């Protein structure tokens, strides 16, 4: 049997790898994924593909590519057609902005996530956690307002603009801290949870 041409390099408990693996499921791509990073380390072969010591990287026989959101855009354009990569540049940009906005949100969520998943409770910096939750909430209030007007971050239908924040929303709703509620975000997240690729690739223990 011929091996799948699409390869994802990176451990699945990485937010950025989850994005790519989830989207591969949405596209129905035949793919293989290899664990790389953290406890799995970086081989010389991998570092030749991606010298940044980061994950993920993909290769498909046409390109070797790193940076998770660039990978999502490439996958949409190369494998998804207009359903996933809007022809109209305005429609595309309106979804793209949420993909880039996710990086500022991710910085806010860093301390709460690491505390919940990787730091023993006795070593928690409660003030830093509270500041992180407050900063997340400030961002999510912006997202909640938008989702009160549109069903998806990508606009009228689920698209790649929803994938990066979908991954981080799973972490937000999993955090074992007191958090404010955002009804439109919660409704959007409930619909995302129904997607099979999200359930299989994203909803795994936070580690």
C-alpha cells in the first residue's frame, strides 16, 4: 500500500499541531503524523526541514512548510478549493484576521494553560494566573461581540478562520480556574465540538 503523501511532523498535544491535524481531518486528507518536539526531541532530519526547533512542519511532495497558520492557508488553497479558500480577497481577509489575532490571545492564555497542565499546584503563581485569565477575558469579549453578529469567525460558514481559536477555546473551557462567561463564544464552541475532526484531534488531555 502506498503511504499517504501528506505528512505532519509534531506531537499532538501542541496547540499548533492540533490545528493542522484537525484541518487535515476536515479536508479528508490521507496523512501520517510523526511525534516531534518536547519529550520526543528533534532529529537532525527534522531540523533540516525546520531549523526553528518548533512544530509543526508539513511535507506533501510539493513543499516542506512550517508555521501553523501558513500551513492552514496552504492546505486550504491547495486541497480545499473555494469552499475553504475564498476567492474574494475581502472574504478571505476577514477570516484571516482571526487566525493572526489568535497569536495575541495565545500569549494571554500561556500562564493559565501551563499552570493547569504542567505546573504542580503548589508552585502556581496565582497572581500571574489571574492576570492571564483577565487578559484572556478581554480578548474573548471582542470575539463574543463578533460572534453575536456572525455565526462563525470565518463569516457565514465554518472555515479556517475558526480553527486556530477553536483549538485555544478547548483549552479555555478546560482550564480549572474561575472564568467569566461569554454566551456567543460558548454557543460557537458547542457547535465546533460536534465536528468529528475536532473531537479526535483536539479534545485530548491537556499536557
